[in-house]
C-alpha cells in the first residue's frame, strides 16, 4: 500500500512541470519552463529507473519510468521551442533599463500642504 501511495506522489512530482506545456505551445516560448529543471527531472528518472531494473522493483520502475518519459517530453518540447524564444535583451528593447517604483502621491500632497 505504501508503495502505491509513493508511486502516485512520485508521478505527480514528475508530471508537475508538464502543466506548463500548454502555455509553451501556445506562446511558442520556453520562457516559463526552466531547462535545468527539465534536465534534472529526466536524469533523476533515468537513474532511478536503472536502479529499479537492477533490483526489479515494480513500484520504483513504474513511477520513475514515467518520470524519465516525462523528462524526455519536456526536453523535446524545450528543444522544439528554444529557438523561437526571444532573448532577454529582445524583451527589453524599447523599455527603460532602470526600474523605478511609483509611490502613492497622498503623502507628498499632505507634506506639501504643511
């Protein structure tokens, strides 16, 4: 029973970055999907799948095998849309380089009346 519960949570963990896939496909940009998270997800799934094959533990094999597949899908998606993602310099074109915070004018108006 514990193995099944752990499998469910492990599959959810591996699948959670896939929730952003629709946004990546819609915007044709991987801006919101970090590469290193996808790579680590894939490598972790592969390592644990290999260990599960050595020990032939079905609980580890199912969830981590799906994790390796999930990570591979993320990397394929990243490779497909990485060239269409604008660089950070392109995002800032035409925008001021400094960031300023506009504070409320109520205190300034009250200070001017005094």
